[in-house]
């Protein structure tokens, strides 16, 4: 049995060594030039924005769904759209902005619905990519529970780095590139592009359950924001009508849970159910026409909160 | 008397958990169709995982004792291990007391070659499940969930991919179970011997889910008289076996029709007495099959794939819609290519590897590779592909049975 155990251990060790070398030794140039690579740019925007500012926090429903310049013009305040990708996870993208929040800021949290009832709350492969190749300091923000949920993605990510990368490293016309953002943090390259067919969210099975941890986290986040003298508004994400209808039961449950935890949306989620034709390439990414419509709705809703005098 | 009590308890539990709702709902519908309102309660219970498998383990034990093929086990631990041996608890293979109990009762000796080959078989099983089967799932779900939204060519590829999904899923699980058992010194019944290289349906059924087919043959077909009582009895028994086999998979008419369909494919071979024609390994000693064998293999695969449409569809109407849409002009259009290329690439690798090892127990019995370093590189590559392809929430299809 001894030779068998030795061989198994040797092969396991070799595999671990390859994965570790890949994880820490091979740079992920494609990720650094993708929209995920814009995270340090957004940190810089937050640092330089001054205060009191409006900070939008969420996934790609924000990056691909807002024109912050108009919000800045309306409220006469600096605006930073930190939205990047839902795969970064609610827990991470909210925690990531906290150090930059100052007295008088208004934080508008706008997670995607999937953050409330899937493991996306803890983050997906995109977060692993951020932690190992874009912003290593971000690992400090992670709780043990979050590592536990991400840990099986780490070997997969290490192997994905061994693949031959064909992505153009510096493609300024790619809507998912680091350069696709304007000075406010909005992705804008797609505004002039033709929309493509979007894949709708599948209908709820009725078995989905709201993750109470995601709601509890929002309450915790709200307290952290308030402790800094800032205010938090939780905004429902924009969602394509067909997907919204398919997920209506789940969205209702999320809304009820939010109300129960005292962190209610500032408006009815159904208000942000927009026609499928206003979406660019996913059920969260808007075309320019959709962006204009959504931006106006957001401004009206923020106005109603009474936070702007 | 004790045999009957034992069979009634075992089959009764299976019927209660798995088939009660099916019969209740069918009866309600039948009565409603003749204008009679029936108030039968439908159960809201969870189906115990693997119930069909361990029920059959238990049945084989009592029947074999009754037939004096085996002595009753005097050791409760040994018997419990036989019924609940973890590698085969949830999805088989369906073991026989005559085969596994004597192995449990004997002291086990570690054998290096056996343990290494068990690991290889597990690795090949993981590859078939995680890489082949799970990569097919997206395309298959898309086509079977909404057949009316897709062209005939896309639906045809959906059906072909399902054929490989269910093969990769189930034979992958069996390889993992057999490999795990071998690692611990147990030899389980082989469940798959490269069924898609079969030249007719009879050969397919000698190579697909062998432990279930042989169980039905030994405990149902032969007690019913088998083929000893004339052709008509033989035909009746064959149809019964295929129907039960279909029904064993689930309480749905789709499985019953799937069983009946295979019975209809099998009967001509039985009638012309050519159901035992292909017992050898195809193209033995040759690199490729001849033209006749190619045609036989492809036509058998095609017939089996049609059967899988019934198996995979949620209801009979859906399966007929699926087949009807395949047989349309859109069959000659370009299929949807999203999520298709990688599954086809993995399927090709699987076919080539298994073809090269078609005379072996499993696809990774690499006796040809003499250099240890080359073998290790191959193992590492396979492990890495499995890790890269691993996805959450991809359960084994046969867990539901």
C-alpha cells in the first residue's frame, strides 16, 4: 500500500504545485484589460470625487444602465457609478466602497435580484479574478464564510489561467473592456451599438428561497454607512419585462423580506420593469434609450427620498 | 410464505413512494374522462434517494436464499454493508447477494494494480460525468424545455447530446462506483460495456445498464418461463420485461412508452432468432469497423436516440412534438451553434478513447501506455479538465430513480 499512497500524494502535490504556480505566477492580462480591470479606476474616482457625493453600488445593471452625468447635473453633486459586474457579489462590491464613504454622501445600493437568492451574494468567478489578478488587497475584505463559498472556484480559476488567451489585450472598442467607462464610471461604448437578442431568466420554480444573509448584510451595510454620516437608499434594479414576469414571485418575496428587515426598496420594483426592447444584450444591460429612461426614473426616485434639499 | 412477505414489503414500499401518485392521478384522469369525479388523495412526500436500487438489492438477497443460491447471512453487519454499500447505494449497479456478500465475508487484501486501476476508472467516470454529460446539459435543457422554439436540426443535436449526456452521466457514475469499490478491494458487477458501439438493439441491451437487465432476466423473465415455453410466451415475457424496465425508471407514461419502443425494436430480432448474433467485441483486432459495422452502429445509435426523446421529455405530448419538429424542413438548416461545439469536442474525445479500449473493462485501462510519466501527464490533464468543467447543481440523472 505504501507505493500507492506515495504515488497518490506525489500526483496530488504536483497538481497543487501547478495550480498554485498558475494562480500566483501567471498574470491574467485579459482580466486586467476587461471591465473587471476598471475596479482600481473606480477606486480612484471615489477618492478624487470629493464630498458630499452620490455613489451608486451594484453590478452591471448600473454600469450598463445609467448616465451619471445627468444625475450630477440635476443634483449638483459628484457622482460615481461603481457598478461593474454582478459576479463580484453583493457582499464584496458593497464592502469595497465603504472606505471611500464620507459624511454627507448618499449611497445608492442597487443589487441584481440574483444576489438575494443565489450564491452570487458571495461572488462568482469574477470576484476570484479580481482578488488574484486585479486588486489583491481586496482579499482582506473577505469573511471566512465568503472564502468558504468561493474556495472551489479558486482551482477552476487557476486552470482557466493556463488556457491560451486569445482576447485582444487592449481593445478600445470592446464594450466589456476597461476602457468602456466614462469619467463617471458608466459603461458607454454600447450606447451607439445595435442591441442583440437577450436570454430571459427562467420562470421561478417556487422552490427558490431568499437568502436571509443577503438581507441581513444590507441592514449591516446600512448601519456602517450611517455610522459614517452618510445615507443609504436601496433601489430595485432595472429588469427586462419577460424576465421580471418570470421571476415575479421571487421578486415579491425579496421585497417582503426587505420590508421585514427594515431595509425597504425606495420604490416598487415593478417600476423598473422595462420593455425587453430597451435591453442591449442581457436582461440587465440597457440600450441608450433604456439608459435615458432609467436615469430619469432614478433621479425622480432619489428626489422623492427627501435627501436632496 | 416468508419470501412473499419480504417481496410484498419491499415492492410495497417502492410502490408507495414511487408509484402511488402516478396511479392515483391516472385513475383521477381516467374517471374524469368518463364523467366520474374521484377524490383520491395525492401524497406530498419526498422520494427516498436510490430506493429503486436498494429495494432490488434486498429482493435479490431473499430470492437467492429461497432458491438456495446463497445461505442467509448470519452477520448483521455484513448484510447491512451489502444493502447499503456506499458506492452503489444511490444509483447502482444493482448488486447480487451471490456476488457481493461472499466478497464482504472474506478478508480483503490490498492489491496495488487493482487500486490503481480503480483510481483510473474513477477518473474516467468523473471525466464522463463532469466533462461530457454536464457540458451537454445546457443544450439539452434548452431544446427539450422549448422544442417549439428550435429548428429540426437543433432538436436533432439536442437529442444526440442527450444520448451522450445520459450515457456520460450514468456510465460515469457506474465507473466512479466500480472504481471506488475496487479501491477497497471489491469487484462490482459491470454496468456498461461501451453500448454505443452496439450493432443491434439486442447487443445494446447486453451493454447498457447490464446489472438491471440481468436482474430482470434472472428474477422476472426466467420465473415467467423465459423462452422455454414457446415463441409466444417468449414474446410476452420480453414485452413484460421492457415495460417493467421502463416503469422502473419512473412513474410516467414517457418511460412506459420508452420501454415499449425498445420492446418493439427487440422483437424482430427475437422472432428471427438473431438476438444473440453480436456477442463479440466489434471489429476485434482491427483499428476501425468495416462499412457494414459502421452502418449497424450508426443505425442502432439512431434508434436508441429516438427512444431517448421519450425518456427525456416531460410528457408524451412533448415527445411527439419534439419528434414531429425534427421531421420537418428545418432539419436541413444550420443548427444553433451556441453551447454545441465544446460538448461535441468532449463527446469525440470520449468516443475515441472508449473505441480504443472497447475490449477493456473501462475507457482508461491504458495498458498500451508503458511510460509512467506519460500516464501521469494524462491523469493530470484529465483531473484539470474535470476541475475546470466542474459546475454546481449538476446532479446525477439516475439519482431520481
